[in-house]
């Protein structure tokens, strides 16, 4: 019983962190700096560090994906989906 509860609490924690990251990305994408600042201020230092790490990784990987598309002459996701690489 204790192991099941621990597993459920861990799953809730993962879902909560994922949702927090998704919300922050949405606010950043919409350039809603005011709401984003308030949202981030409510986080603990550990949460902010995790958010910063995730945002950095996302930025690096998105940059690499863009570079691959530019190198391959594929400007948009629609081009990639069409198979015209």
C-alpha cells in the first residue's frame, strides 16, 4: 500500500512539473512577460533551476533542429512532413 501511494505521489509530481513547464513555455511563447514573471516568482529556487535547465535544453535542441532544416533546405515542418528533404 505504501509503495502504491509513493508511486502515485511521484507520478503527480512529474505531471505537476510538466504542467508548470508547459504553462511557462506558453506564456513565453505569447511574450506575456508580466504573467510569466508572476508565475516564476511563485516557484522555489529548485523549481526555477529545473525550469532554467529545461528551457536551456529546449533552446539548444530547437536551434539544432532549425540548423538541420536550414542545412537540408527544409524551411518549415510542412516541408519536412511532405518528405521533400
